[in-house]
C-alpha cells in the first residue's frame, strides 16, 4: 500500500474510532432507528443533487446499502442503546475483518498468504483476551446480548465489504458516488422501524428537544463517518486486495477504547491493554509480513 493511501486509511481509523463515542452521545437523546434515519438523510440530501448516480445495477446498490448501512447500524445502534460500552463496541465489530478476509478468499478467490493467516491468528487471540476481560461477569460492562448484536453488525459490515468489492471490480465507480446514492435506500426502512418500534410520540419528542450534542452527533455521523469515512474506505478496497485494507480496521478499537476512556470515562483494565497490544502485533504481521519476507528473500539473493 502506498504511503499516502496508508495515511488515508489511518484517518478513517481515527474517524471511525471516535465515531463510537459520538454514537453513544447521540443515543442519549435520540432513539436508535431515528438517529440512523437522520444520519442517512443528511448523507443523501442534498448531495444526491450534485453527485452523479453510480452506474451500478440496482440489485448491487440495494445489497450494499441494506448490509453495510441498514443491517450494520440498526444492530450496532441497538446494541449501544442496550448498554454496550462504546469502546468495546468499537472492538467487537472488528470481527468484520476476519469475516471479510475469509469470504473474500472463498467467494472472490482472493489469495490469503501465510503471514495474513498468522497475523489474523494473533489478532484473534488479542480480541479473545479483550472479550474475556470485558464481560460483565469478569468485571467489565459488556452483556451477552450486546456482544451478539455487535457481532451481527460486524457480519453485516462484512457482507457490505463483499458487495463493495464486487461493485468496484465489475462496475468501477467513485467511492463518494456509491456512498451518497446507496444512502437513499435505507432511509425508508429506518423510518418504518422508528415508527413501529419507537413510536410517533418518541419521534416528535426527540425532534422537538434536539440538543447541541444531538446536532453534533448527526453531523459527525453523516458527514465525517459516512461521507468521508466510507468514501475513502470504499476507494481503498477498490484499489487493493481485502487482505491489505481490511486488517487496518483492527486499529479502530484502539482509537475507540482510548477516546471512550478520555471522553466518556470508560475504564481500561490491564487485561484490555494487553489485548490491544496483541491486536496491534497481529495487524503488523498481517500488513507488513509480506514486505519483510520479500526484503529477506531479496537480501539473500546472490
């Protein structure tokens, strides 16, 4: 990966890491389905009047938006609403990295190298260690319901990544165009879910009592997290194999846990710190292992 693209990936990591704190703050005054609906409304409008519609078959546009947008965020927002700590949510949802690499290899025939697998094993060990020190019964703040909902959100994200890979491979389009126009599709499902589960009274009370933090949350989630974040991420996935891009997301929980500790007062135990270090080690093996082996082989050539 080029150095400039690596910097762009790190920017996305920071944006998405802080994103979980912003979600937690936003959900304090706005119910989950309504917050998601507002997020994607602001992503789609007025941008769709200025950004050209991507030349992508409708079935793939729907597949992308209903997985990476509706599926992921309905489940994630619900998990955080039910008490899932922001920092831990940023960690657990990174299971999408493993789902993406596995399904890219199985469905898209992308090659997994030995160092990719070794790095993933190390990173999985780090995530397991983090989970063990994060459950309520172990002194943490994560419930089993929150864990399962967040894992389901991670799986939806992975399906969206696969859809993105197919779209960028067969119908190359600008990442921003795909993000803006795909945002139109989940708005109606989110609105219907909000009316059904949250009710008109709750919706009107939330809209009429909008706070500064609520406005900031919606703007951050729509403009930075979605337009900038997914636009850059989709572009990177289109230019590189999933095995080179997806593992960078393993740094998101590091940014998420640190920002949650600083801004929300969520504590980090010694076991969680060790887990974070192990995850970073796994990421380095996965992303830099190939370069190390190539350089070593080059150095040994006569």
